[in-house]
C-alpha cells in the first residue's frame, strides 16, 4: 500500500512487516488515504483489522482489556494487515476509513472491547471497556474486516 506521506518518507510501504525497525518506533505519518499511521513493534501475532493497545514504548499489545489498560486512556491501533510476533510495521491510529473487526452495528454506535475476544470491537455495553472516538462505517461480524473511522485518536477508557 504505497501512499504519499507527510512528513514525506521516500519508499515508505505501510504494509511492510520487518524483523528490524526501518524507522524509529512511534513515528507517525499522515497518508494520502486520510489516515494517520504509527510505526510499532507488535508483541503478539496480529491479524488484519484487529484492535490493539499501544504502550508508552511503542509496543502494540494484542489484548485490549482492563488488565492492560488501567485507569489511564490508551491509544488503540488498528492493524491493516497480518503482522508477525516481535516484528515491526505500520498501524492505523486515526483516520476516516480503516479496517476494524467486531460484532457491531454501523453508524453512531458506541463500541467496546469484546469480552469474548479482546482484539475485536463489540456494541454490547456489557462487554469490557469503551472505545472512545471510534465509529464503525458498516455493521460487522466478529471476524469480518469492515471500515471504521475516528475523528481523533481512538482511545479505550473504563469510564463511559
């Protein structure tokens, strides 16, 4: 997926997955697709469309639950392709049209981390934790990649 990025990085491939960092972890670029992408190290194998937490060191954790979020809101990354454990790649953190997975309705629906699968989103308020700023653009089944959007960074917070 070759997009023009700002700041301009020659040869940036937002689908590249590598065993070593090719740019500093935490680097963000605005791409011509309207999304903001962040360079991270994935701490477990990730599939396309999954939601993950980015920690203060730029690591992308598979599990999005109250046990790894704590009381402080955390930025969510949406993987746009498969990424191998302990590898580096770009993830969507903000934008107008990126992939997400979840068992939820479309539109102005609050979404939560899923109590049954912590890498998916769910519109069940009885699920785990609220994902602030995220809006699904279409209804989705638990493992279906659909488009989602966020006016700002999507964050998780235990408060509603």
